[in-house]
């Protein structure tokens, strides 16, 4: 085999090892090992008798050693021997080792040989084929190995190294011997192909054979899958004729040819599962260590194919985007002088999209500022065709309803809540549950924080698609979202039945007069939104949309009506929106919503906040039985709500905040779905609503600033309640004991309940209560049962002026992080065992009668904020785990300064200390300061210190030292004797 293959290698100037090159008379084995070390590759032919030769085994051990240490490429040929016999030393290999042992070969040498055989037996190579074929294969692959075709990549790469650091070591992992499939997905033009090319160029040398199949989508559609299979086989086996006549034959041949080879295969721009099945149907098609990289715009495709790793190609940050744009527009890293603002505008328009940055940069290269300004204005109305052609491919692949969803998001719903958009689009019969997911999978939208987001270029493309429906006549577009276009259509009465949706930002216009004829022909209107982008009070008062008093508009097909500042006192008499899902009429002049005989079965949400003329509500149980959200915040003229509101069994959110004239609320009979009830600011509401039915889903109940005097004992039946807000209920005198049965309660707010004198006994553990706000109450003492609040994190008793003591049991609150007793002027001491609160981070006690903290305070290792009369410790702005303290002057009501505890040095993580103007710190500075090894800033001004402790020179991190009324120069801090010399000077400056 070797003699047959030599001519081919010689003809290509291959540096195959040749024993004749070893100088005679020299150490043959030593020269052989040097030759191996200097080689790029090693061809190991493993025959049945290979293991008989200790020479061969030593050679193999050296080869494997160089593979590990020097990345030598090793190509094994299993010649009439099973790889498993080599790997496990079975058969003739086992017999050979038995002979070696009988011949006295050391155990250490045998272990080295066995390791080498095991390693080479795991490598992909050649096995089970005739000699001629093996020779041709070996020759081709080794030659190809050193003649790898690298792919051209744009020289202007920004941020690529960071991307490769994330992809190659973590996802590709070239050192792993398993077969890995990695998907790169993202928006069209975002850089997926570029990333794949760079990865290919970086790792191609690690593979026996490589192939980069570009434009899979286009070639499969224009030439078919068979063409792509032939291309792959030609890349792998160019010297063979690959006779395949159909895709199934191609699949079989690919499996047979590649299953023993370590392959690097890149399939670029895949958009169909059939393409993957035909070209890389399974991991077992490829030899150990193979890597298959797929780029696509469809993440779902990668999920179905069960890729081992996914990488999302994302847009560039602004700095990198500006550099990439500048490289193409100016052939330098930054904009030319005079072009800075225009360049920034161009980059913001493209929003970090690499293809857009390149296209616009190239287009604007060499053009004048006037040309740039003209192009920027044009882009506001018309997208660059080269950019759009790339982006539009993904849109063209969508189904009908998915295209409708895409256009609705582009024109109306970018940045909107996903659940809300889903309800509206579902009423339009666009099947949004699956449709939105498809758009997300194809990278046409992203879902973040449950909001739908669309890239600016995609949004503009969607709006351009709508404009192309009838370029010169916006009255025939399906969607209107540009204020100028809407104004043009409404004022000139150009609307047609083609219009399905209107979004109108009136804040950018002067005045517009709308009449019935403005909407007359819009019989298919689904969505109508009229609003101010800037909802300032001035804008709302200056209503720019003047309506005819007899205004009528098509409502039958309306799914979404959002009209802020609606000027009329009622909806049109013909209003009959049986498909309406959401009604938003905030800041309107409505006195009532609709006539009682109207039926809106699909209505989910009513929002009429700050409609200050609204006086009554309809019977929602009859007219809107499926209502889930009712938002009436700020309807200050609302006198009452219909009794039926207490029977709305599907409502989840009811907000009547700041309905100041509302004096009563009907009994809650069947509001079993209610999650949030907000009655805060209903200042005339004196009685808590009666609860007669099941309210197990109620999570939040807000009653702040109401006139409620007491809570009913039935409050304890709301077992799922998480937040109870009673802030500023100035008439509230007591809490029922049942409030302590609310096992799910996490927040109880009683701030400003000035008549509340006691807190009920807590008879059982309330482990979920995290925040208890009692500040501004008249509580004199907390019950000892406070220790049952096992999960309490914050206890605020600020300005509880009647509070005289804290129970010792408070020290059992192991989760407490913040304790505030500031302004409790009658509180003279803290519990002695306060050091037991090991989670305590903040302790506020200024404005109290406390003169000295308990000694146990020094064991509060996590304390970050300590505020006492006479001094204050606050954290720095540092985000590091090492907190900082500020000791600042604070005087108690009696003018008594703080006495620091002897264990002051325990605060060794302090970085900032201010002891200025602290009374009764006479004489020497506390020695403990010298142990604050993290200290960076120290202020000792306005005190009577006569000397500086010698150990202060050990504060190597100290950057800023103030003494007397001056600052000590930094160059003196290292020399204690200098400090001692100058100290009287600064002391005197203080006296002067």
C-alpha cells in the first residue's frame, strides 16, 4: 500500500516520512521520533501483526503523544483488522501483548502502548474497503487536508472575536469526539453566514473533510435537493463519480461515504426540514468528531431537528455599528468631520443591522452632506431596496394569517403586551397563538418581558408592503399609521372599505375636524386608535380632534377601539361592536359608556381612566358578561357602581383608584376570578366591601387613603391574598385577629394609619410575610408573638412616636434585613441580642432616645447601613460585594453624641468612614479604625483629636484623609512620623 501511494504523495511534494532520509550511522529511533515531531500528519497502517513489533508500538506511542501535544493529524488505516480489536487489544493484538509480557517487556511500556492503541482505535479512518480504493482515499484526503479552501470573508468584521469565543469553545468544541450539530439563527442580513464562514475558516484544519454548502434555500428551490447532494458528495469525494439519480440514493451514498470520516459540514440558509433530511439526516451519518453547522432564519427548524446548541446572531451595539458603518462610508473607523450627526442618524435608523450598515455605508460613500440629508429623508418614507429584498424573503414564506399578524404588529402593535395583542388578533380570526410563535421562530419578532418587539427595519418593511398596495392612494391601503396619511384620508374623506386599521398620533398635528363622512366607507375597520404620544396635561386639554356632535363611525367589525380624549358625551347611537375586545376611552368626556340594551359578549377590557365626567356604569353582567378588566382610575365624578359588578365572575382586575366621590361598593358575591381590587384614593369610602362568596384568587387588595374605620373578620377568608395596602387610612383604629390567618400574605402596609394603636397577636407562623410597614402609626409596643413572622425581611416603624420598646423576641427574626425605628423619639434602647439578626443589612435608629448601641451590634457581619443619633453609615455607590460605610454627623434630640462600641473594628469591610463633628470622641482616635483594611476615605475633621494612631499608616488603600479643617497630602500617608509631625498643624487649623 505504501509503495503504491508514494508516487501520488511525491508528485504533490508531500513530506511523507521516508526511512532512507534518516542518516546512516545515527540513532535511527531518535531520528525517527524527530521526523514525527516535525511532521504535519501521520498515516498509521494497522495490520493484524502490527502489535507484534515493539518498534511499531513505540512509533505509535510517539505519534499519539504528538497528536495530544502538537496537534499532529493522525490518519489510521485498519487493514484486515477490526478497530475494536485495536482499541481493546483483542484477537491478534491480545496475543501480541501476551508475548510481550512473556518476553519481559515492562508493565510501564505496555501501558504506554495500550494507551496509544486505544487512542488510535477511536479515531475516524479507513476500514473494510479494497486496497486500491483505500489508497485513493488516503491520497486525496491527506492532500486535501493541506490544501483547505478558505472562504472569503469581509475584512470589516466588528465584534467577531467575542462571538467566536462564545461559539467555538462552548458550542462547537472541536476537541470533543462526539458528533455535534450547531444551529445559528437570526434575522435576515444579521450576519449568520459571515459567522459561519469565519467559524469554518478557523476550524477546518481539524477535520478530515470539509464542505460549505451556500444558499441551500435558493438552490433547493431552483435546482432541487439532488443537486445539493451531488455538490456535497463532490466536495467530499471529487475524484469519484457519484452516480445518484434521486434523493434517496443520495442519502444512502452520503451515509456510506461519510460515516467513518471526521466531517465539517456547513449548510447555509436552510429554510426547510427536507433540506436537512436530505443532506444531514442523522448524527450517525458522520464519523466521530464531526461538526454540522446550520444557519437559518427559523429557530423552530433547529428545535425540531434537535440541535445540540443554538446561537442567535444579534444586532450590533451602537458603538460597533457606527464603526462598521464608518468603515464602509469613510474607509475609516469613525465618521469624517461634519458627518458625525448624520452618521449617528443613519446608524440609529438601521438599528445595528450589519447588512443595512454596509449597504447604506457603501451607497453614501463619497457623497455630499446634501446627498446624505436627502437620503435620510427618503429613508423615512421608503426603505432601501437592497435591504428590503433580503428582509422580505422571510415575509414571503409566511402563510396568509401570519402575514396579517406581521403587518398588524408592524403598523400597530410593536412594543405592546403579548397577551393583549393575542386577544385582539384572536378576535380577528388570525390564530395568533401559533402565528405569533411562527413569527418569533422566524426571527421576525422577539418576545421580551411579555412584549412583542419588531426590529425597526422589519417594521418599516411591513409598512412599505402596505404602501405598495396602492402607492399613490392611501385611502386604499389596508392599514394607516403615519399621522400625515391618516390626516390626509380623514380630512379629505378618502377612506375606502380596504382600510382595516387606523393608528393616529394627534400630538404631531395642529387641528383636525372629523365627521361621519370621514369614516363612512370604512366598513371593514377592525382597529381604531387615536391617541397622544405625549400624554401631558396640556396636550389633553388642547383637544386637537374636533368631532361633529352627530358623529357616526363603523363599529360592527371593530375589535379594538382606543380613543383618548374622545370629545363627545356618549358613543354614537349606532354603536354596535359585537366583536369588540378592548375599549380604551381614557381622558374622555363620556358621561356614560353605552345604553343598557347593548350586548358586547366578546368585550374583555374596559379602560376609561381619567374620564372626569363619567357618572354611572351600565349593568356589565348583562352587556359585557365576559369582562375581565375594568379600569376606572381617576373617574372623579363617579358616584356609584352598578350592584351587578359584585357578580362579575370572570373579572380579574377592578381598578377604581381615586374615584373620590364613590362612597360605597356593593357586596362581593361571585367575583371568584378577581386577582386585583384597587379602591385606593376613594376618600369617601367608609366601609370595607362585604365578602359573601369565594375570593381565593384575590392577590392584591388596595385600600390606601380611604375612610375605612375597620376591617371585617371575613378578611381572613381571602386565603390567597399576597398584598394588603391600607396606607394613610387615618380612621382605621384596629385590625381583626383574622388578618394574621392570611398565610399567603407577603406585604402588609399600614403606613400613616395614625389611629392604629396596636397590632394583633400572631398565634401561628406567617412564613410568607416579607414586608411590614407600621411607620406613622400610634403603636406603643409590638406583641412578643412578632417572632412568628419567620420570613420577615423589612420592618418599618419610622415615626411611631408612642413606641417605647421593642420585644426581645424580635431578635428571633432570622430573615430580617432592614429594621427602621427612626423618629421613634421615646425609644431608648434596642434589644441586647440584636446581634442575633445575622441577615440584618440596614439599621436606622436616628431621631430616637438611644445613646449607645448594644455591644452585640459588632457581630452583625452583613450590616451595610447603620444610622444612629450622632453618626450615620451609608453604602457607597459601589456594586461590589464589599460594602462601604459613611459615618456622618447626626444629633439626637438631647444633643448626645454616639459612643462607639469596643468592637468597632469588626466593620473591616468599610471603605469610607466619616467621623467629623462626632461629640464625646475626645482624645485618641479609636484604635479599631486602623484595622479597617479596606478603608479608602477617612474624615476626622472638626474633632478634638490630639494624635493619629501609629497603625494608620497600615491603611494601604487609603486615598483621602481629612484632619482638622484640611486635607492631608497623599504623599505623607506612607510616613507615620510625618503625620505625627503635621498633626498639630491641622489640629491648630481646626482651633483657629
